[in-house]
C-alpha cells in the first residue's frame, strides 16, 4: 500500500496488448463511421460506395498488420 493511502491499479503485461488492440479496433470503427458519414453527406452517386470500400480495405490492412505483429511478438516471447 502506498504512503498516500490510495489504491493504484496495476496493469499486467498481458493486459497492455489487449487494451492497445481494443483501441486499435475502436479507432478503425470510428474511422469507418466517419467515412460513411462524409460519403452519405457529400456523395450521392456510386463513387461514394467505392470511397467507403477503399477506406475500409485500408483500415482492414492496417489492423491486420497490427495484430499480426502483436501475434508474432507474443509467439517469440514464448
């Protein structure tokens, strides 16, 4: 117990990548939602769907790369 009497939350090493992964997914969903809103407001033709698909595939590639790096780093530690 600390001298101040307050409790401090300790984050284990296993929880840190999980929290970072959840933030990565959250940011990806937020980016996709923002893209959808912009396309819904500004584009009224078929090119809007292509724009959403382009952004969605980029976000999916970034998240896939992030999680594959996390997985390979975890496998190396074992």
